[in-house]
């Protein structure tokens, strides 16, 4: 059985990607970076696997492809 995907928070995402907060949110709006998941009323996080996939190949990551992988 595969290990469940961890949810990581903003600070970790910024550290792993080397992006600034504003650049990351711009890329989310463009569909070239994984979108965050709402994890509580005031909290959000990212799937660690999505961030790892983006770090491995940021130029070929697209939101539509990531959704296909989850189905």
C-alpha cells in the first residue's frame, strides 16, 4: 500500500522551490504551479508529491496534467 501523500505548508513550499510568495501565487493563477488545498478555516497546504513533481521539472508541469494523475 502506498504511503499517504503529506500536506506541506507555505514556508516549506517556498524553501523547496526557491520561489518568492508573489511569484508562486502568480504561477498558480497561470496554471503552472500546483494549487493549494484548504486544510482548515484559515489554513492551506500543498500535496508534497505535487511540489516534488514541480521541482523535478518546473517547465513541463501543468495543472491539467496533475489533475489527470489524481483521477
